[in-house]
């Protein structure tokens, strides 16, 4: 006999976790759309955001309303710095170069975090309500629920901003045709910087949420692997794909962990990934490249 | 193209080693490799074996990524396949060493072909992620199958070759280094054949290659197979070298290490595989030596691993930005400088 209540609970938790994936995946897709750089350091950017928040909130004891924006802004600066120093010189190089450079970047970030904050796991100060959340009969861990809510709010905000704000329009223009964007007077290099800054800020937000759920450590970058699966499943350059695939991967991970065991979590997502890629090589919603000779 | 090397026939043009100086240096290098075990201490022999194993694996990855242009982050998984095959054969049936290594290579090759199957439809970075998936699936299998010994892994007795127990670095050196040399020679020669040139054509533009009559799927799979065969043999050597194999022995970071090695060394160059693997294996060791020299009273030792990470990352970033063709290109520049030296430079 199947326990429907339990299944419902597992699904809800999975979907809520998927919301976090969706937010981080959005950060990834922004960079990819604008600059065609596959940012493998997304997990490490998350980690950096989490640690910056830790510094401001726990070490400097700033109030939360100040610490969170400060961490997000500092992460944004880090993103801009990375773009300017490392990504910009590689414009026009083959995609594998940019991809590997982010791998190197991830390694550097992990090393820096271990030097500055040590390798031990830390707890972030609690800032989310601790009252259990009940959806119908299903129980949902409060942090997971509120984390998903915050993620959803940010996703909505980003979507609106990039729909109506001039900078957002410029970014979408650059994504669809770089040369044409130049022609109409868009400062394309600035768009590149902008995309990295915004992406790092979004990563910081999800880093803060993920960190406050499970604590922060220098191995937090593993979260980035799941994010990578999400964006590949959804299609690298699709915002809609990131959101849908985020929920799918969250769901699959939740179900696999609940019914098969924790060690099946990554396996299940990767099997889903390979399966989807075999059917749709550009992910669920990715643009199919038309190759010409 | 260097000056002063006039070639009169295609054979001369396609020769691996084209000048007398080069051949002379090669003899010197070979002599050094033969003499090394007699002068070096255990530590350096250990390092030499490790470097040779890494060279073999990097050479394999270079075939796939450097020459065929298919980015793979699964090299460690293929090494794992080879290592587990060798260990299981050795423990269960005690089959001869060279046969085990061959079997390890073949099993890894089959694994590589399976992973390569999506490569016709799935391209570029999507493919890289598929190989990451392969790494995790392999790790899961190693950790959960019955005959791989689960999470505690396998430990094996030293291998035997021609009645000699291969239990010291000194003895292993005579197995590992010649095999690596053989594999390097194979890799270098591969690119003088139709197959190797087809790989290069695929890298440069796969659709054009297909138009020119290169069956893409067959050659991409061949490239995956060859590359993982190298990884499998390297993994087998790794198994004989360390003799303890656990699922954690072949993490994703190891695949990244090999990719970094061929980037730092130079993609699409056999020399690059050698230089890159030597360099990337030695940097952490040199760093450790430097840290050992520092005063022991300070607690600097805890910084070693993060500093390694930072230097590892900085090397990748630095080489990609400042020397995208890697150490092999630096080497070529130095060689060109001394080519007609001291008369001209």
C-alpha cells in the first residue's frame, strides 16, 4: 500500500528544493545567455555568497537587514571583478577555454575560503521563521519552505526586471544577436559585466538560503553540480528551462532520496540528465544550434 | 615551420623526429630515464612512477580532447574502470600482469564507447556534462556493486612480472615507464595515420569532416575508445602502484586534474601531455617541499591544501589567458631560439 501522504510530503519538499535550484540555475543562465560562458564555478559563487553573509552577520554582527544586502552587493562586486579580470580576456576564445577558466576559478575560490574562514562547516545565523509549515496534512521544514518562497520572489523579480528594465532589455538583445546589439548602440562589454554582477548576486542569494538550511562549508560547491544538471536538462540558454528543470531535478532528488536512499540522489539526477539528453540533445527548452559550413 | 630543416620527401616530412639534434637529445633523455632508478632515492622514484602514470592518462585525454575536440571530464572514471578490472582479475584469478593491464584497457575502452555513444547527438559542453554524469554513475557502481568491494574497495598483492615481485617503486619503474613510453609513441604515431588525421578534422569542424567522408560516429567512438583505453591501462598501472582501490580513488577532481594537465601542457600535442602531466604532478610536491622549509613552529601546514587549490586554479586561469597553447608552445619557442644559436636568434 502506497503512503500517499508521505509521497505528497516528499514531492513538496523536492519541489521546494527545486525552487532553490531554479534560482541558482537562473544565475547560471543569465551569464550563459549574455556571454556564452558555461560557469562551472556557480557552486563556488554560491559558497562565496554564503561566507560573505556569514562574515557580515556572524563575525561583524551586523543586523540582518544590513548583512544580507551587504553580502549580495559584495558578491556582485566579486562577480564583476571575475568578469573583468578573467572572463573578458577570453572573449572570442573557444568555449572550452572559458569553461576551464571557471573550473580554475572555482578551485581558487575554494582555496581562498579555506584560507580565510577555515575548512570546517559553519552555521549561518537563523533568520527564517521556525514555525513548521503545514500544506494540507503534509509537513514541510520551515527553512525549506521559506527558502523556496524567497527563491520564488527573487525569480519573479528577475524575470520582471529583465522584461522591463533597460539593462535587462539590453541583455536580452545581446543574447539574441551580439553584432546587432552593438549596431543599435548597446555597450556589449558593459552588458557582459552586468550579467556577471547580477548572476553573482543571485548566486549569493541562493547561497545564503542554501547555507542557512544546511550550513556552509568549503565543499558547498557540490551544490553547483546539481545546478549544472538543472541547466543542462533545461537547455543552457533557456530561462524557462532553468525554472522547469529546477523543479524536475528537485523532485527527482527528493523522490530518490526518500524511496531509494540518500546515495541515489546524485545518481538519479544524472540518469535523468543522460536520458533527457539522449532524447533532446539541447535540453528541454534549449535553442537548437543550426550549424552551417 | 623552422628554418634549416629542408625536407626532400614526404617520409621526411611526416617523420616524428626530424632533426639530428632532436634525435641526440632523445638518446640523452632515454639514457637519463634508464639511469634515474640507480641514482634517485625512493621518494623521487615514487614520483617518477606517479608522473609516468599521469602522463599515460593525459596522453589518452589529449587524443580525445586535444585532437578530436570532445571535452571529457570522465577520464578518472575510465581509469577507475581499468584499475578495478586489473584488481579483480589479479585477486580472483591471478592472471598474468600484462594480460590484466590489457583487459583493464579493453574494459575501459568499452566503457568509453558507451559514454561516447551520445557524442553524435550531444555536442560541446552538453557532452562534457554527460561525461561528468558517467563519472558519478561509475562511482556509484564501484561503491555499490558486490564484486568491487563496496565503499571499502579492494586491496591487492603486488603484481608479478617474469617472476619478479613488483613491490618497490624501483621495480615498478621498469614496468610503468617503458609502458608509458610505448603508449606515448603510439599516440604520437596515431596522428600520422588516417585515423589521427580524421580526429583532427573532426576537431576543426565536424560537419566539414563528415562532408569529406569521415564517418563521424565511428571516429568519435574510436576516439573515445582509444582515449579510455589509455586511461584504463593507466588505471591498471595505478592499481599496481597503489594496490588499494576505493571508489574515492577516482573523483571528479581527478578528471579535472587531467583536463588541467593537457591545458597547461598544450592541447593537441603529445609533448604537451608529457609536459603538462609532469608539471601538474610536480607543482603540489614542490609546494610541499617549500612548506617543509618554512619554520615548523607556525601553523602554516594547514594552509598547504588551500594554497594548492589556489595555485592549481591560478595555473589553469593563467595558462588559458596568457599561454593558451600551453607549455608545449613555450618549449617550441625556446627550441626555436636555440635552433641556429649562437649564429642567429
